């Protein structure tokens, strides 16, 4: 049973923010693959919905002259997977996109809904954390940029203020140029499944040493997270099996994994220790380094 009290369509962001300012109880709906499930199950008892689907500008993916990549919040996972700019420049996001749901879900689910839903298991999250993405939030008074690391506040809780809409996800060139990356979604089965653990790694090399690495994890804590201690350790270290293994060990220190019916805390920590080095080894090759054997 869907207890939908009203339904509004906005055709521009301005119209949507004005409607939200008038009626703060309106609940945004993008693809609806989270909102409608919650309404159906009673997790949300009732709602007046404001749809963003007619706002064409929110679906675009572009690269600005300075190299900044702007992904519209309404871009679907199918669009993200097929986009030539993202495939070439930030494949850790297109890999995450194709790992998400099944074809029907990917055709309708949006990256904005994935982020604003606030789930630690969101398939876009680990990659967006590793890419240092910034979120453009707009309300009727103006706009602000929020780093994705400050956006997730707790399970299902994000830093959207009443009346705000996520319009774009921005990735600046210093966060992807010269980096190689890899995304690994570990799930309990190969068919459609939510991640037991998600790992996204990017690295930049300087000769035989690590210049910079960034590690994003999903489902390793109540929110997606970065492994800052492991990242700091890597800087300037020799690219070797020993360094990569130590990075995996240190990555576990950043986690706050819990036991759920999918996996125990210990199993998730074990996955971090194994999968971070596994992803990093591929990222090294993608960054132009030699294969570690
Ligand atoms: C069968 C099935 C399989 C799934 N598999 C996966 C999976 O493998 N991986 C995964 O990560 N997820 C999965 N999901 C969850 C879901 O599909 C994703 O989280 C999806 O990206 C949500 O996007 P949406 O556009 O449908 O969001 P909606 O349901 O429309 O919205 C989600 C939330 O975000 C808010 N919102 C949406 N857009 C905006 C915006 N622009 N600004 C502000 N707030 C906004 C809404 O108000 C709502 O609170 C699955 C869901 C189903 C039903």
C-alpha cells in the first residue's frame, strides 16, 4: 500500500526549491527505488512527493574546461556506466555503477538518490569518497558545496538541510588526473546483492614510490569512510608487496564494522585487510606502475 498524499512535478531546480520552501514536508523522489520501497513497507507511513524527474538539466554529465567533472544528481546508474567521460577518467565510478542492482534498477535509480539515501552500502559511496567528491546543494536562498566526507552523518542520515536539493556531484581534476584506481564490491552472491564490503582505491605514483593514495570503504562502518592512517603511511613509501600489505593492515584501523546477518565484524575486517591490497595492486598497474608479484 502506498500512502501518497500528493504528487508534484518540478520542471526546473528553481521551481523545485520554491515548492520545498513553501511546503517543507514535501519528500523528494528521484528514481523512487528507495522511497517507494519504504512507503510500501510502511517505513515511511505517508508522504507528499516532489518529483525531480522532469528537470532535464539534472541528468547531465559534463567536464568543464578546467577538468572538473560534474555529474547531475538525476543521472541514472545506466547512464553513468555508459558515459564516455566517466569511463575514461574515473572508471572506479563506472565499475561501481555496473555492480549496482540489476538492469531495471540501474535504468531508474539515480546517483543523487543513492547518496542522499545515506546508506553505508550505497554502491557509489566508496568511489565518491576515494575521489574526494563535492556535493552541490541548492535551496531557495542559494547554494553550498559540501565534501562528501562531511555529508554522511549516520545510518540513513545526511547533511541535507530542509529545503535543499542535491543538484551535482563534482570531482576536481587534482583528484583524478594521474591516478589509477580500482573498485571491488564484495557481495555474498554474484547476482543482484547489496555489498558486504565495498572498496575503492586510487593511487598516484612517483617512480617507484607512492605519491598519494586514497581509500574509500563502504559497509565498514555506519557510514562510508576513508582510511586516513593507511593513506598517510603510503606517502613516499616504496611500491612493494610489503608496503601494500601494511596499507591493508592499517586500513582496518579506520573501520567500525559491525556484525549483521550478512557478515560478522571479524569477517568484514578480514575483507578490508585482503581487498584493500588487492584493489591497490590493480590501481598501481592502472596508474602506470609495474605489476607486483
Ligand atoms: C531491487 C533493488 C536492488 C537494489 N540494489 C542496490 C545495490 O546493489 N546497490 C545500491 O547501492 N543500492 C541498491 N538499491 C537501492 C537503491 O536502488 C539506490 O539507493 C538508488 O540509487 C536510489 O536512487 P533513487 O533515484 O531511486 O532514489 P529515491 O528512492 O528517489 O530517493 C532516495 C532518497 O534520496 C532523496 N533524494 C533523491 N534525490 C535527491 C536529490 N537530488 N536531492 C536531495 N534528496 C534526494 C529522497 O528524498 C530519498 O530520501 C536497490 C534497490 C532495489 C529496490
